[in-house]
C-alpha cells in the first residue's frame, strides 16, 4: 500500500467507512457565465446530477446510432479487449475507448454542448478519463449494481480527488421500464469506503458484474433511506451529467425496447491519475487514461 495520504480510503478496513466529501462539487461559482441555465448548475451542485432533455437533435442521434451499429458489427472491434460481453448471453455490454475511434465519437468528446459543461463545472481544462458505449438489448440487458465511480477510479486507477464527472448521451429513449440510470441525489457529498481487498485483474470481472467496490447493504439502506432514488429518464438525444461520487446503478432490461447510451468521463487536467490506492497494478489504459493527457480542444459542431 502506498504511503501517500489517502483522503478517501476504501477496501482497507474491516467495516464500512463513511467520510464527508473534502472537495468542491462545483469548481466555478460564476453562474452567470455558465453555458447552461444557472438553475441546472444549482441542481447539479445540490443533487449531484442534472438532465438536459433533447440536447441533440433527432438527425444527430440517428448519426450516432449509425456509428454505434458500425462499431458493434465490426468483428475486429468485437474481438478487442475494449469489448466487454455479458457474462451469460455473450451479448456486447460495453465498448470502451470510443473517443479513440476516428470519426463521430472522437468529435463528440470535444463537443461544446457536453465538454463545455464539464469544463465549467470542473473549473478549467479537462480531458477524457474514460469513454464507452453501454448497451442493454431488449430482454437480455443485465443490471449495473449500485456504486460510486470515484471509489473505483480512486482505488484502482489512482484518481486523487473528486474533480471528474460523467456525461451520458441517450441514444434511445430511456424510460422507467427499460433499465434507466438510477441515482441517489445528495449521495455525492458522502464517501462510503467499501469492504474487501481488490482482487488481481479485478477489471476483467467488475466490468461485467461488480461485486468488490460496492457499498454494503446496510450503507445503501442508510443513504437511500436518507436521500431516496431518482430516475434519469428522457427521449433519445437527452444528456445526463452526474458527479463522479454520485451513487448510481440501473436495473436489468426485460422489455423489448433496447437501451443504448454513450458515456464520456471528463477529468480536470490537474487531477490526473497517480499510482492506484491499492496493492494492484493500474487498470488498462482503455479503462483509465494514464496520459500524458492533453486538454480537449472544445468546439461547437453539428453531426447530422
């Protein structure tokens, strides 16, 4: 274990550990300069997430869906380490590092409508820590269990502070039935240190079904009992931004309607990864960008 100061210890103790957040949620306080409505920024600071309905047009979504289908049908892509399959069905669950594929998804990572919001909330230059497309096919899409992304990024990747956020671009309608993102509003202000040491090559299993680095049932009952659960639903083209420490998860999809979303994780350039805060080697670069990371050149464009 590293001798560095660990502000958010996890997987090191025999009992769950609750800590108050030691980092800001909003790093830029001039709401008049926000690229979106100030009330949305205020909601993000309060709840740890915000939803912007139909930020992308139907034509833009159609272009993104076409790119998604191109990637998911490419045998070379499907055979790569970046492609994560469902444990039992073998269906594609996630494809990582989509911002490294030349074309639309690389351009989207620098899009002002999403990266510009991240830059404002995080208070300066950002880069892509992780990107992926998550698929929940009809009838077969499995759940993502409750977790804080920061807990994993801190312990297994060495992200030192809470200065990152996720952006989910909805490529299909996400309704209350097809396994939408669920979040615990207000949970971003509390860090839950989890029990259980990090296994060797943990990412090979956790990306399919995470069991280490998830809060215990008692902690989940306590925090959900205090804050409740919100569901982030919306039509295709909507975007969800949520803080790196917001507890979230999603149910399996047993409906005929597929759920497909893109994820971009933006990290502040001053919050670049260090050595992991566990006794394991870092996860692969396709899961966690280890640099050298350059700030994104954020621009406005359309994709139709």
